[in-house]
C-alpha cells in the first residue's frame, strides 16, 4: 500500500489477512487493537461488514473502520 504511506502523516502500523470463508476474525482484530491505530482501512467484502463490526466491538477495538471496496 505505498499510495497510502505516501500521504502526509500516515503510517501503516499493521496488516492482517483473512479468507472470505472465515467467520471469526477476532485474532486479527485483537492484533490491530494492540497497535492502537487511528483507523482501520479494510478491503473486506460488503457481506462481512456486520461481522467485522460486531467482532471489533467484542474485542474492544474502538476506532473507525473504513471499507475501501
């Protein structure tokens, strides 16, 4: 994601992956929570938006999650 790193004041602090068939992404979200991001930029499927939002809340990830798809 060099295009995002080139933006002034933006630093990538973590990258996590998951498969379209995954139903639990709490491990990835917990890792992201640990690095205290200002926001999470996701490239997730629209059908998974609710799941990711619920699980982010469950693990206490309190930041904006943006889907760029």
